[in-house]
C-alpha cells in the first residue's frame, strides 16, 4: 500500500551505539517505521555484524539487513572529541541505544547523568546480557548464554539427547523486539511527563517471558517441563511427519475439533471414541498411537497430496520449509514478506520486509546497510560542526 502520509515514527531521532545483535535490531525496527537512525561505530573496529556470515564481494550480507535505514557515522567515544561530539548529537536526539558492559559509558563520562543533562527528554536504552545490576551484571555475555540460562535449551531437543541451542540468534532477536517495545513505551511516557528515562534490558529476561508459565508451574506444582522433541505435553498428534517423496510436514491439533478432523482424514475415526481422546493432555499421553496413525497415512502420500487433503479437511498442517521454499511460498509472496531492496554496492537484495503492516502509516526499507562511516561528515555538518571541527576530530583519531 502506497501512501503520502509520513511514517509512524517520522521525526524521531535514534543514536545506535550498540553491536551484535539485540540493540542494533531494536534500532532497525524503529528505522523501518520512519525514525532517523544514526549508527555510530568505532573508526577502527566496526560493528562485528559486518563480518558475520557469508559475504559477497567482501560486503557482509547480514549487515545489509541489520544496517538498513541507518546512516553510518564513525566516532571513538573514549576520546575527548568523541565524547563531546556524542553529547552534541544526543542533545538533538530522542533515543540512544547502547550495549556496552555496565560502567563503560560512565568511565567515558557519558553515563545517564551526562546524557540527561545534555537532553532531559532523552531515552537511554541499555541492552546487556544480564542487566545493569546484580551479581552477573559485569560479566561478558551473549544471547547463547540467555538461551541456556532461561530454560530454553533444557526443554529443546529429544528426551534422550542433549539440550539443544538454536542455530540463530533467538535470545538476541527476542530482546531486540522487547527493546523496541520498551523504547516506544518510554517515549509514550515522555509525552505525559516531558522527561526521558533509562530502559534497562537484560537479554536473559525476554526469552524467559516467551517460554510460557514455567516458573508458575514450578512454584505451584513443583512441575519441571522436560524435553519432548517435536511432541507437546498439551496435545497430540503434534509432530513432523515424512511424506512419500521425502519431504516433511508439520501437524498441530491444539483444538479438539482439529484433532477429530485429522483422525477422520487418516482413516482412524474409532480413536475419537476412546475416553482418552477427549482432552489434549490425555491425547499427548497416547502420542505413540496417534503418531503411528497419522505418520503411516502421510508416509504413503506425496507432500502435495497431503497438504491438499489436510486443507480440504480443514485440518492444520504446514510444509517444513527451508529458505528456498520460503522464497517461493505464495502466501509469503502475497504478503511481500521477503522484499527487494536496491543497493548501490551489490545491486538488488532480497531481505525480510518490515515486521508488520500499518494501514495508514506503513513502514518501508529505504536503503540497505551502508558502508562504514559513509555519513560521518554529513551528519556532523548537520549537527553544526564545520570543516575545521571535523578535521580536528580526525586528527585526534575520534573519527
């Protein structure tokens, strides 16, 4: 949908000081909906995401996604010129996002006291592995540690296999979403109070929030969730099943009516009459029987036939897709979930589109991640620095 209405976050200015990956992802999401995001990187040590994963022509492709809609500036915050310049930029900003270890900004005299003095309306989002206080606060940490500590790894994998970590930045991504939400919440509060505040985001916390009521279960019942592989303790059949042509499909029966439809579809309606079929938990206790019924029916049919039969029966099924399938999927194509972005370095790039659609003030990807420091002089000039000021900062090593 095309519109001439300014995007939802038009006029919002964000300074992204963070690296790898939660903080920068939060800034990306704000930029997708119109915020002006200024990515500040060390002059000699760029954001490591530029070097993560595959590259093309020496250009990191992950950065093209994470750095989209951001202007790139180099600044060494540990120098006197870098400190003064950041305070100058912060005076005209709405949000600063950082993920240094607690105490680092304070060591550079760039803590909350200094930043809020420069701009009382500023929101400072501090994203760290363990938060700003507590016995682990000053430890180095990454999302992998959060995936282990939160209980995610403990419940992921087969019952007789080791705990399993995700092959992507799950905890960082969840924390990035949470940070963007927290920043917008703080900005909404600023509309009432007139002043900014600090967001303290610990990466170990958002992933725990999305794992369900495990703490409450344990508190009230002493119940500890165990690894169940693809199965669920709350419903069955719920698993992945291999088709005759070697593909895989996933089946879910969270609703009782869907479970009954699946049994009729696979030719086992007599199971519906079993006393244990009446609840999801009881069905889960008989998962071997239900998996055999569903799996044997699927195993002698090609994936296309299975998907068509399930759709006709209004039963819940989905193909297990890799990225090649995702790009060809007609539903994703209809939604433009993976869109094409022009890029002066690499030409047209395909990447995930903005996270959600707004009918009146939609987000957009205006450009992919830009080269290191590409906008330094332009941004500093807009902030009021003259050529001599910029030359002095370069001579100091601040840029």
